[in-house]
C-alpha cells in the first residue's frame, strides 16, 4: 500500500470513527446517559455539561462543534495492513493544511494550499514509491535523486480525484454518516488536563473510544481504535489557533503537468 493511500486511509478512519459516534438511536442509550450523569457533583467537581443527553446526542454536539472550527491540529498513529504510520497535521477551514507523516522508515511533508497539493519526501520515500510502481532499482535511485530537496506538485487530475488528502478538509473529516450504531458513555476522564466525557462504540472487531471536552466547546480531544484491522490513536488540539500555509518556493517545485509539454 502506497504512503499516499496510507495517509488517505488514516484520514478516512477518523471520518468513519467520528461518524460512528455521531449517529445511532438517540433513545437507545438514554439509560446509559442517565447512569453516567445522575451522581451529584462533589464541591470540587464541575457540573456535567452533558447531563440529560444521550451518548448519541453528545457525539453529535462534538461533530457539529468540529465542523465549525477555523483550524485545529491532529497528531497520532495507526496500523494498516501491517504498516504503522505516524502523522502530525495542522488544518485550516479553507482546505489548507500542512504536516508530515512517516511509514516504513520513510517520511514526507505535505502542503495543501489554494486547492493545490505539494509533497516533499525523503530518499527512502521516493525509493518506495518507485518500487511500488514497478521501477527498477536504478530507476528508483534516479527518482530519489531527482526529487531530492524538492517538492512534487500533485498532477491536476489527482487533485480533483477522490484520492485527495481528507486531512485537509474539515467538512469531509467530520461529515455525518447515517448508519446506525450503539454507543455507551463511560467514566469521565481527562486529556492533557482537560476534563472529558468518554463515549464508546463498536465497529466490527474494533472498539472505538472518543473523548470529548467537558469544558468550553465540546471538541473531540482524542480518538482511539483498539482491535480490528486498523488500530490507532488520534489527538486533536490547538482549536482555532492561526494556521498559515504557503506554497513552496517555485524554484523547489517539480510540476509534472509542465514536464508533459
């Protein structure tokens, strides 16, 4: 599986897992919500901001809150088809983003700005890409040398395809899925010092846990998937903090569309 597909898969996993916790039967988990919120807060506890809401209603509040963000950061890792990948991205509402990912000992940077995607990989990254295309060792070495220290501008047809990087589109990452699911609310916890509500759901063999801020806006703070084919963990932070993405210097960009001429 190519590094690009791995990254796309990771973003789609975020979409699927958040969709899992954004749908379902609002009535089915009313008892679970009541059990989790019925205790009277101690003098040192803050009142539960989700009191009286079902797990599905809580997750929908989080989904809507995330779609209204101007920007955020997402960082984490996951395993797909036996390959582990880590990633770190800053995302803006206008479809701009920048970040990096590593997999199989190779790493690459991504910038998407103004509808154009740029990728800058290290030597091993381009060697892996060449091998996946069936190129010889000589050809992959030549590819790595050509792209050394340079950014690759995604061809226009790729930029328009469904294989774009969903990390760069807040609307895509947090769109609502109408499939039904069964959610429960677990014990409250904290994420980096922020109180959080715990929601759990099943997706096949995977157990997915979504931690939602119980202070301020109900943003998603952490998503984990255990078991199943694609275990991983994603942390969200830096909500509405400024994100500036600029195109790489023109002299460092290889544009395949221009090379065709």
